[in-house]
């Protein structure tokens, strides 16, 4: 007997419609025809296509070949995000850390690596709690991307450009029969602070200067929401993801989660 939703004999247009309706039903707390299957493909797709991580990050033709092979093989219900080549400078926005790149700092087939170290100092809290995340990020860029001359100027010019991949790339996914799951997204203020300070230093901050941490988290919240919704508007996909990578009570105490992280999550 044919399982509902798995009829691969349908045309891509009909599959696209079914998958889109399935996802929208689920996210609107309705009952879909079946549970949608979506996974974050970026850390798997290039190896599955037998190309290097460097090729996947820098060669648009090879990147799209890899995506096509993956999606036509596994027939998942959606792509996680719109396809775009990797930009280590743009990546600093959701991941404010030093970065090691394949083909430069690492072998070409290696995933890129975030190196967590103290970028934001204790003294930077005063600036961050008043000026917000984006201005703090720009201030710290020379430490985050020391290999790029005039990085602050280049960054502010680049941020005004389209960042979600070319329309032709997106059109290919629809032609293959696959919608997108996420339209925008951002790390949480708590996670961003932890990444900039480093986990070790941030743990100390929780006990030594918790009030200023809470003040800074609250200051970051409106910007994070605007960034996430900006991606939604640019992509036309009405879903945004907020990454919660450091908040859990298995990483910090339940007391810290309830006092700082959970109120932040509700505001977001």
C-alpha cells in the first residue's frame, strides 16, 4: 500500500505543493497528512556528493550539484535554508568567533571550525549594554576577523547587499519540488554573549556581574528579532529560527536558565 505523502510519481509542482502544505499545517498546529521530515543538510551534503567542504563553500555549480543529488535521493520535505556560498565575514553575525577555514587553516575536506576565545572583554559590557549587538559586533570585528584589512568598512558595505543566495539557486529547489523550511534566523542574545566572551569567561560573568549580563541580553533582544525577521522578509518564507545553543540547564544551572534565559526566550 502506498504511504500518504510518499508518492514520488507525482510531478515536482504537485510534490512542492504537498510539502509546503504539510509544513504549514504543522507549524500552525494543525494535523498534517503525515509528519514532515526535514534535516539540516549542510554538514552532510558535500560528503554525500563526494566533493570537499571547500568546493561546497566556494563553487556554486558544485554546491547545487550536491544539493540536487541529496534531495533527489532522500526526498525530504524541505531544504533547511536557502542555498548560498559560505562567507566567513557574513558568518560572523550569527557566530561571533574566530574561524578556521578549509583550504587555508584546515584540510580542504574538513568542516570549518569556530574557535571560541575571549573576544569581548569585561570592559566591553558597558558599550554592549548601551549600544546593542550590531554595534558591538562591528567594534569587535578587527579581533574577530584580523586577517581582513579594513574589515569594519568592508563589513558595513557588504551587509547592505543580498545575503540569502541567488534567485536562480532558489528557483532550482522549487523546480525539483522542494520548499524551504527557514526564511530567517539568528542566535539568541544569551548564546551570542557566551560566544563572544567564551564559555569559561561567561560562566564567571554569571556569578560576578549577572545584572549587567541580564541588561545586555535585554538590550540585544530587539535587534535579534529584527535580524531574524529581515531574513523572513528577504526570502518570503514565513518562518524564523532562533538558535538556543547555550541556555539549557545542562549547560548552566536551572537557576540561571529560569532567571535569564527563559524570560529572554519568552520575549523573543
